[in-house]
C-alpha cells in the first residue's frame, strides 16, 4: 500500500501539523483487469451513529506521561521470542502527537507492536544531511510506552540514483547499508525489527534499468541483513513484503508467487529472520480460498466482481483476491526450503467506505464491506494467523490514516480503524476487545 502525499508538500505540511506525510498513492494497484459497471453506484450516507457529530478519539489521561509500562526499560525491551505471536498495527506516527498515538496503541488497543514506514529520502535528502527529527519522537514514544517498533524502510533519495527518482533501490547498495548504520547508531536498542524495502515486485517500488529482478533484491537484502546484524544481532530482519498480483511482465510488476520462487531459489531465507507478506483484503472474509468465493452471499450482490468473476487464469487460481489463498501460497513455497521459517504479515486489512459518500479510484471493493464486516474480518484474520503456527508478527493496516490523510478518496483512509474525524470505527473496539494470546 502506497503513501499519502508527495514529498514536495512536506515543508508546507510541517507548518500545519509538525510532521511529514507520505507519498501519493497511485489510483490502483496493478492487478487483473476486472469488468465493472459503467457507472459506480451512489454510496448512501451512513444513517448510523457516525452520521452525527462523532466523539473524539479517547485521549490519554494527564498522568499517562508519568507512567512507564513494566516491559519498558532504559536498555531496551526484552527480546521478542520466536514462539510469541506479535499483535501490531501500522501508524502514521510522524503526523500528530506520537505520545498519544503510542498510548492508544498500547493502552487502549492492547497491541505490543507498531509499524512505522520510514522514508529514507525524508531523513537523508542529501549525502551529509540527516533530518532525524521526523522520527525522534516516534522512537522515543514507542520506547516509553513499551511498544516494540518495526521500521519499514522505503524509497531512495534522488542523489543515490542516476535517474533522480525515488521509487527504486539506490544504484550503489552500499548507500543503503551506510544509512542503516546511521539509523542504528541514532536509535541503539530502540528498534526491534526492520523490513527491508516494500513491495519490490512492483515498478512503483523497484524501478531499475534491468526491470524487476528477484536475484538483485536478494543481493540488496543480503547486504542489508549483514549490516544490521553487525550492529545489533537481536534486530529481526524481515524481507520486503510482496504485493499480491496477477500475471506480470517483470517490468511493471511481477506475479508475487513467481517472484518469491526465484527469490527463495536465490537464497533469500539466508538473509531474513522472517518473510514479509501483505494482503489488503478485497471483499472476501479471511478464511475463504479464491476457489470458494462463489459460495459466498456476496457473490450475488457485490459491486466489485474480481473475486467472483476472475477466479482463474487458465488452470491457475488468481490467489490475489483472498487473504487465505495468498498467505497459504507463501507458506507452501517457504516450507519447501525451511520448515521453521515464519511469515511476518506486515500489512493486512479490509477497506470499508461505509459512512463516506466517495471512495478511492479503483477501490470499489470498499463499497461491499460494512464497518461491522471490516471489524469481523480483522479479528478473524488475527485469530487465523495466531492459530496457524506460520505467522510470527502481524500488523494491521491501519490505525490512524483515517484522520491524517486527505479524505475518503485517499487509498489508506477506508482501511483505517478511525474515521476522518478521528472517531473510532467498530473495528477499533473489536481489536481492543480481542483476546491477544502470544
């Protein structure tokens, strides 16, 4: 899932909110072509409680800043054990008050992990310039509230690439290794996991003259892994999660299963403690395989038809439409190389446009999910991952992009468990009430 606003707007936004926001999302992720009606149905305005003036997000009590959770200490949090399942969420923590963000994640939602996407060009716009202030508060408040912090590092500064664009790796991988050293020196024992890149089977994330080459990514990952472990061997290194896709041309995008097969053959598991995975659910519950979607009641009523009308390409199931088919496909491939390697699902969620009169372009599936279904699917997915024995860490996408984006047409906003006014959606309370067993 891509970011919110272009980096060129950051200075303007700093004056307004004291933080940075992420880069603009393309209208639609490159997947199978899906037949849709010529005109989208009008979305009814929600007639429920959120149609009225919503309550504010519950604030931390005044004394919260004086209390330190028991699991937090000056020398860093205890190591996260391999047999512990981690409940987490992605937060847009560079916008707003990071102390309140971390307080709500830990004390109201009951989560132990937070994912924050770290924009390398934002921190290091020039070779000798470091703007750590964007993330200093994020790191400090995660530590203060006893949250395990995972940074997903994305994009390369223009100065690291001959073409001057940001959506791809640096021409010299050592530039990234040097940045990792600076990052870990800035925040010693305060980062518990690092995801090395993001959705590198898409050209919007991995543009190179050679196209999308899994073997190149494995070399990039190997250098990153060795660099991180040389500084802090306890940091969990997560391979960059792939974007679930259909058949690709290896220039614009690559089929994620085919990409993973090549990356595994190139030795990817030698340079990761956990294999990253994404699935932003469409309009299907998390326990349904793509082959079985037509048995769902939604098969008769859904506006977005992808999971119901495009289940196969030839004899090959189009796994991308469902959480279960995607996650099961990754596990099946990894188990051919390592019986013990786990997945880290660094982004999952379901979008719902209920309560809004518009939705992001290309995201018609958000029309088909009520807010109650969003809540139900999220909890069910957490439970499935916890019980599977195949997932180590799981990060909901997302906590607070709802009121930190540009409105309901921004891609991440319908996924948020707070609405555009900052009021909790049903999914907020469902996650808060959900049993969390390590």
